[in-house]
C-alpha cells in the first residue's frame, strides 16, 4: 500500500484526504492517507498534498515544526507533490511577501491574491495538459503565477496566465481541485507517478 501524506498544519485538509481516497478507490489502489502536523512523517510518505488555506500561516508552521526541509528533501528525491492555491504559494521560489517562507520547489514567482483583487472567487472550465476533458476549476482568492522559469511546464492557463504548473515531480494549481468531485488532477499528480514507479519495479 502506498502512503500519501496531506500536510495538515492548516487549510483544506479533509477535502484532500477525501479526494485521494476517491482517486484510490476509482483506480483500485490501496493507499494509507496520513495527516502531517509534525516532523518525522514526511520521510515515510510516497507522495504529498500541500493544501490551500493561508500561506503565511502554513509556511510559518512548516518551519516551526521542521517539516519544511523534509518537504524539500521529498521533492529533491523526485517524489510526487500536489500543491494547491496557498500550497502553490508556499511551494514557489518567491511570493514577494516577507511573511511567506517559500519552499522553492517550483521555479515560479507568485503574486498572492492577485486574482482576488478583481474578484474574490470564480469558476472556469480549463483545458489541462494530460487530461482529455476540461477540468472544472474553483478559484478562491487565487494566486497569480507571474514568472515561470525554463524548467517549469505550464499545464493550464486562464486568460493567458498560468494556473497549473509542473516541475519534476511537483504539480501545483492556483485553483482547488480538492473542492470538486473530479479527482483527475490528484491521479495525475499523485497516483500516475507512483504507478509508473510500481511498473518499473514489476519489470525489474
Ligand atoms: N490567498 C491565500 C494565501 O495567500 C490563498 C487562498 C487559498 O488557498 N484559497 O494564502
């Protein structure tokens, strides 16, 4: 069974747990989902979700608990991470905000709440690279990705701005895939890479 951790210091934790369990059931895979509030758990996880919520709070608690470096090591080892909304802000290289200690997992810079200045929340159907049909995306005080490094793939845009990005084993969205019943992004980010690993193991 695969162990998938949901970073649970603050934010939309139970929604990610549910989405991961749905994705596992739909693909007939055994997973153990663990909520991460302290150090020492991340090293035993095969994949991680980094939820939305409040990025200043999340980054402060990750650092306080010593979970920040464990997440950096997890990404450096090429293990999957799905970061959503505030999770994207925390995963970025730069959030242009001293109150957010970014993890630098993705070579992007983000503007916190940039969509939110115009409109608090909105929904849109997005074409996402790797998915056959549009994804119904829920944006809530969403960050804007305003700089993308050369090693970052843009998986989806909205009004010409990146809203889903990937670099190595890290996938991040400025919207909230955990708030809809559609678990395709959880599968894409967290399950497909694990299944690919499992296939390699089976052939070896
Ligand atoms: N704007 C929030 C922040 O800066 C993120 C919003 C969200 O995750 N829904 O943390």
